[in-house]
């Protein structure tokens, strides 16, 4: 359902920050075709690679974690990543559902 | 996102003030939009578009721009009549969905905070209780006592106020009698037929959590249909 006051992911992000963790917010900002999570879906990642929430059905979370850690290491503010259909025969990151999504990464600073 | 922006978001969430997060995807700057308050600085020129997103409760990128809008709207209010066993499971299910639950039950033994921790229970008769609750066409009612003394006044209130979902627990026979009483009270066939009774989708289960699941499934389905 729509974003609501019950959605706890940003509260969780704030809790992580209060315990001195570096946090990246990863948000689905655009979708094309059949994508598993709607625009506004979000996950959070810390510098160790711990994450919570989701931006897909498990298809691209690993790549988002990796990119988020890089963002923290390079001390960049934000970055946009697009994920497209994956080749089923290869172990590459992508969306098996045939959809495409754009995910926006931003550091909380 | 700046930590001060995140703090404002948390504050708005806890005070249940509706808002939108507006982000410039190019530089990572963001601001919190609230109806009636104007965006400033680099977002100044996007007030109108952000307001449109907010009013249609949508998330997305403003056309021909790099501005992303994410709206936060209040959860749907669901009023349960009867602090019964099924209600305890409904509360559990609703926690992970976009519903805010209120329970009305005039019976003191049922309406205890020990049975329903962290939940607003109004220990009054429905007519009195509704004076304390703000309702509109996006409110839902679930009547669970199957006691006409308690359920009927609540059902009448919900029908008069045109709640988008009105459901009542009870067998087919119980529901027939209920419809007859509402007819005698002057309600039209159309109004009476809009009640989901017996409540819930057919799952086949008979236990309290199974019935709660069938009710919540129907409620979610009707929420998307409205």
C-alpha cells in the first residue's frame, strides 16, 4: 500500500544514525514494465553492508548494498542506478521479472 | 538528505502531519513539503507540481525535471466494534498494513489495555463513542459483536456517513435478521446490500486468526477497489 506513517524504514535509518552508523537511503524513483516494488519503496544500508527494507523482490539488493558501501567509501552524496532485465542463463544482477527500475542512493549527512 | 530533514520527517510522522519529501536527484538536496507551506530556494518553482503529486497521493519524478516527490498520507481508519478475540488478530495483521485501528466496546471486561496493548479502545456505546472520532468516506467499519444492541447503532452510523467499507460478523441467518432490522429502521435496499455480511472472503477457516485473515483480505481488496 501507499507510503504511510506506519512505514518504519526512515525511523530505523534515524536509529542507525544515532548509534554512529553511516547510512545510505536507496529509493525506487522510476519503474518500467512489471517491477516488483512500487515507486517510493526503500531500503537502507550502512557502511558494513547491513541492510533493511527492499527495492525489489531480492533481485538487485546485493548490487544496491555494494554500490551503497562504495558511495560511503568515496564520500559521495548521491547516485542514480538503473537495473534492467537479467539474462537468465548468467549469474548477473538484474530483474528476472522483465521490468526495469531506477534506484536513487543518497547518504544521510 | 540532511540529518535535519530526516529529523523533520520523523517529527511529521509521529505527529501524523501529512507531507511530501521533495528531492533534487542531481545534487541530493531535499526539503519537506507540507500543504499550505511554500517550498523555498531551489524548489521554489515546483510548488504547483509538488502540490499536484501530494493531492493525488502519488510518488514520482516531476516531468522534464530531476525532482522526485514522495508523499506521506495518513493511514486508513478502521473502526472495530467489539474488543473480541478476532479483533486481537485483526490488530496484529493491520500493524503491517496501512490501517489505523480503533476499537469501540461498551463492555468493560473486553475493552482492557491488557488485551489490547498500545491501542485506542473507547469503552462506550457506539453512539457516544462516535462523538469522539473523526470519520469520513475513507473510513471502514468492522462490526464483530453480533449483538444488535452494540452492532446496529454502529452500522447505522457507518451507512449514514457512507463509509467505504462496512462489514458485519454473523451467520447468514443472523445477517438476514440484521437486514430486516435495518429495513425497519428506514434504510434502503441499496444501503443494506452494501454491507459485507457475513463478513470476509471465503477461506474455509473457522478459528479466530483465520476469520481475521479473511476479513483483512476483503478489506484490503475493497480498499483498492474504491
